[in-house]
C-alpha cells in the first residue's frame, strides 16, 4: 500500500496540537494529529477554566470537545491510540513518522506531546486531583478558586515560590512545605518571599525540613500529613487544598537522539520561530524550552508553528537563516 502524504503531522492532541491543526486545516493543508491517548492533554483533567479569553468559565473536557470538533470540521484527521516512536528526515526532505508498525509521511511536523506534572506519589494525590477536590499543580490557574481558604504548597524552586506568592493573593493562609532548610530558587525570589513572611499580618508560613506523606479528606482535601525529615515527627496539618510545584516532566522520551533536548528533556528551539534542530520539524507547547505552561500560550504556540510552516513551505531555505537575521514580519 503506498504511503499517504500529509502536509503536516502533529504529534500530540493537546491545546498546542489542536491550535496548530485549526490553522493548518483551515489553510487546506492535509493535517493529521497523532495522539497516544485521547485529545486534550493535561487540560482534559481540569474541572474549571476561567482564564481562557472569551470564555468566562468552562471545564476542560468541554473545551477540548469544542476544539476537537472545530478542527475536524475543517478536515483535520485525528488518530487516537497512536504513540509516536520514531521520527526521521528522509533524503527528499520529507519527514517519516512511525507509530510502532504504522508509518506516516509529512512535509512538516509539529512536536506537541506536552508535559506531565511531576507528582509526589503520596496517598490521596490522585483521589483529589483537580481544583474542585483540592489538589492542583497550577496556582495561576486555580488560585482564585481558593479565595479566603487555607492551602498548602509544596516545592522549593522558582515556580514553587512564584506560585506560592500568587496564591497568597487569594488564600487566607498559605503554608509552603519544603524538604530542605534553604531554597534552590533565585535569591531575589527567596528574599521577596521571606520579606512577606516577616510582615506583621502575613498570611505566609514556611515549614522547612518537611515533606507531605499523604493528602487526606472526605470528598475533598481537609488536611495533609507532614513529616519532619530530621526528627521523623508527623502531624496532620489542616488545609482546604494542596498545590504541588515539584517540576514538570516533558513527554519527549521518544525524541532522545532525534532532536536536541535539554538535560531535563525539553525540546530546544529558537523562540522566534519554534524551529527544532531537525529541518521541517517545529515544536509547540509545554514540551519546549521557555514554555510558560499555560493553556492560552500552548494554543498560541500551535498557531505560531502553523504560520511558520507556511513560511517554510514557501522557501525551504528560510530554515537555515538565523532567527535574529530574518527580520521580516510573517503575516498572511
């Protein structure tokens, strides 16, 4: 059976992939999304979204359903249960994409496999895993749902401190739990947080040398179990929610040795045009370096790759030009 040639293959059916597909399919490019599970990515597990422009409030599955129907209405093909295992640039410049035994060919590829929140792996984490039940991995997304409530945040890096400070704008009390007695975050962020902790009416508390060993409650989070790593003592600490900021794991294991990755596995790219180290292969969303891990920016990344693909199709030599020297505004 002869290979079917697609104009664009998108690896991943989350917000970035769906955003790319909307623009490529509307431009009548033959577009295929390969998704190893079901469309939506992390956003599918979100029960309330209030920061997507133009939509006051919606749940993740409903938004994904609308996005999927929209791209399919313009001709995008979506193959679920299709886990990409290999990528190779052929001699003629086209890209071969393999899903185990299945083989697909495209003129260009968008890598949008997303990333996963690094979990604590403690009892109760999965049970209460959404803002409605009390476990969240995004303070920017879910902080407003905990207005005037008491929450616990976990972590010690830049994201943990930035998100903890953000939570303090809404919650009546925020307790940051950190397994060490000093932070690995940037010094200026640490100073800002410690200054706030020192204020007379501060709603910030820090538990040093401590870890969360369980998240507990009936129907929703009511407390976390804290263990002091030095003394071994434990306590049940009352709270209305637990925010976990211990890092992200990009879903890029299959790309090792194929495109340039950071030590943490994020895909290297030029931030202006989202080009990877393999000509014809772009990247979008949470799997790339510099990603802000937000729904709207993931979608925007997808749209940007669609616009850049048009530039690439017009002039393949454009790929070789440094982003800083390209100069022109890409508009259509």
